[in-house]
């Protein structure tokens, strides 16, 4: 289990990543509303958004204590 300083750092990083994820969602939405969609850029943004989501999940798992079976 991480100590208090590590927990604070992890929580701060999760907050940053959630903000980035939300921003990517907004950019993707706006991009899909344009008449001409750059498919390559859209694909890259979606991939980045998925990577951010995976990072959030990984960090959140670090904060959750293991439960013995």
C-alpha cells in the first residue's frame, strides 16, 4: 500500500488524466461535427483517449487495497 504522499500524488495524477480524457472527448466530438473529418487525426485522438483511460484505471487499482480471497 502506498504511503500518504504517494496516495496524494496518485490522486493528483488521476485528476489530471481525467481532465485530459474529458478534453479529448470534447475535441473528438467537435472534430466529428465538421463537414470534412480527418480520419487519421480522429483515430489518433481516440487511441490517446483509450490510453489515458487505461492509465486512470491502473492508478485507481494502485489505490484500492487487495482483498484476500
